[in-house]
């Protein structure tokens, strides 16, 4: 179900100061949202496990070449840039539950192919980088599908709590996925992790088949005729209003710099258990950041974003100065918490201010810019690490983030109150 204010702006969608906001767990009372939440958590856990195991596999095959290891991260991000906007249009025009079902069927088949190549001994660096984009294609379809289903399954006043719960699923999966992958790599091998991920995707298909969901709007009679025009409409997203451009600028600058952390993690540590544990520390920090966000509420998003960026930059520079796991673990937790503050601030602003009819296209543009900067940033910092060392690359990425924060901190991600009701396209 949807609340009556779902298409209104930030000022209209958020509760006023005299109203007690819904509790963090309130959206889970909806059977549809609870099923979506579980499915999304499992899907994300499988994605993080795939990223960890493939990066480690590349490290082993290439003797820890920083650029090639970072290329795994890029291969999992770059296809999303090309496909996430059409995927967002598809979620606006088609039955979103059906899109999610077929998306996870595709992911199960893609992971099954990687599993077959690995078990047969045919896997090589070139084949890994060739077939990883198949997984990324499924991820591109999944991202706007989950985000746009949330407002259809909860009341409008519950959207901030639902977004936070969705972030909790993401951060919990970031803890469990890498840690489990690191343990399984050491104990059983890469093939086992890929097999587990394939089974998870099959279970997710079954979950989405059981999802209780009724579309909140009528679907067009001829989707093919609507599709091209809808893509063009989505491409106008950034050019229409200032706050939308600001969201993309601030998100892009953050991800382009912070991409150095996940892209170089497999090179920074020398064994798979430590690698998985350090990735899990990053996830623990993200979860702690989410808990703090739930206590602070969803006001003053601009201020929260700037503070998160500043802390993240300092943490990255300090992480670059040490390769000790005892020191790196707490630093990665701090980076993870600040990462959550930044990404959650941007996503809440976008979710609350985008009109329902254009939400898929709007969010897909946010995802496209974010993943483009993650993909490009990971490759850039991998090249820096190859020529100057991992420590230099991590320190330089933190310094760049500080510089970009100084240049962009005045760019507001909130729509002005008079424009809120027409936030999607008339500003």
C-alpha cells in the first residue's frame, strides 16, 4: 500500500516536530515489506560474497596485481552504469514483482556459469572479467526494483524507517557476506562460495513469487512504445532542478574517492581470513552508523552528509598509513559508519522528494552516477596503487575527498519548500 503523500516533497512527506515518527521496525509489520526485506538482504549478501571471492580469485591468479584486482570491482560496477537507467524505466512501466523474479533467475544462471568455469579449472583473469558483468547486469535490474517497491509496500510516513531497514539489510549483508566468504575460501574453496550464492538466488526467486504486492498504478497497455520516451524523460533528471544536480554531484564525488577502500581491500591484506574479517569490520561500522542514524532521525540531511564525508576522508587517510589488522579494523569500522551516513542521507532525500510516477527513473539516475564513480574510482586508485603503492593510493583518495568536500559542501540536497510538491519534474 501507499500513503497519500507519496508523491510530495521532503517537507510534505516527513512528519512534523509535534508528531512521533514510526519506530524503526514498524514497516516489518507489512508482510509484503518483510518479504522484500529478507529477499534483499539475502541477495546483497550473495553479491558481497561474490565480490570478495572473485577479488581474491583474481589476486591468486595475478600474484596480487593491484590494477587487475581493482578491475574486479570495476567489472561489477561499470555495467550497472549502462543498464540501471533502462532498468529504472522498466520498474516504472512493468510489474515490479515480476521484474524482481526474472532478475534473480538471471543472477542464478550467471553465478552458475562462474561456478562451472571455476570447478572445471578453466577460469582465467580474462574469463573472470568477461563473465562478471553478467552478475552486474542482474544487479542493475535489482537496484531500482527494490528501491521503488518500498513506497508501494508501506505508508508514506514509514518510508524513512523502511529506507533505514533496507540500509540495515545492506549493512548486515556486508558484515556476514565477506566474513563468511573469507572463511569458506580458506576452509573449502572458491567453488563452494559460488555454489552457496547460486542456491541463495534460487531461494530469493521463491520469496519474490510469494510476495504480496498490488501495483499502485495502472501499467501502460503498450510498454514498448512507452519505453523509449520514458528513457528520454529519465535522462532529463539531472537537468531539471538544482537539488537533483546537487545530489548527483555530491554522491559522485564521494563514491569516486571512497571507491579506493573496497577496490584495494584484497591487495591490502595477505590472507583470505583477514581480508574477509576486515571487510566485515567495514560492515559492522555501517551497521553502527545506521543505529545512530535511527536515533538522530532524518532531519538536517545536508549537515549530516558533510560530517560523514569529513570523517570518511580522515579515516581513509589513516587507513592508508597502516596495514596492521589490529589498527585497520577500527578504522574500517569508522569508514563504514561514515559511508552509511553519506549514502543514507542521499537516498532518504531522493526517496522522499521524487514523485512516484518517476521514482524508478530518478533513483536509477542516482544509481547510475554512483556506480559510474565507483567503477571509475576503483580503476583509478588501482592504477595509482600499481605505480605508487596501496598506501599512497588510499591516502591520496582521502585527501581528494577532503578537497571535494570543501568545494561542494554548500550544495544542498534538499528541495526548497515551495518546490517540494512538484519535486519530480517541474522545478
